[in-house]
């Protein structure tokens, strides 16, 4: 019985570690840049530069749900978006507090993306992809 009680904290820690993405300050090795989605309704840093084929991780460090999108449905979103010729639009869907979204950029050029619920407050960011 003592053996099972001693293992309980380890089982709990393992379950917590695998229950979903968490913002812990650690960046996976395959990520070239990390952009935080903040409670101040901005992306930080606002602009990053990567090479074609590299991945950006977007971390929601706020208490609000955010998105990362180049799929425009409104005039404000249409004005916010910029995609290089030949690049496909992307959309993270809802990224809850503490979760992450990653996107690999394969087409060189400038991408301007927005947070759907907060585009009206200016939550717009940029990824510059070098060849």
C-alpha cells in the first residue's frame, strides 16, 4: 500500500505533463522563433524573421483566448492580412490561455497575420520569411 501511495505523486505529475500544451518558457528545438500572444492584445515580438521551411511557435501567455490567422472574413481582417504570392492562408482556431500553435512557413515573403477577436484593437503581427 505504501508503494502505491509513493507512486501517486509521480503518476499525477506525468498526467499533468501530458495533458496538453503549456506555456513553460521552453521552446522545442524545431522552432526557429517564438511569438507570445499577450494580455495587452499584441504579439510580442511584433515581427520576426526566419528562413523558408522554419517554424514559428505562437504561445498564448494571456488570460484571453487568441487566434493566429491570415484567413480574412471581415473588412478589418482583409486590411490586416498580407501573404506572399503562392502562400496558403492559415488559421490556428481558438488558442486558449497556456496553449500554443505552430506554423511552418515554406513560401518566402512577408506574412501579416491577426488575432480574430482582437484585430480591431490592433493585434496584428508579421513574419518575414527569407529564401
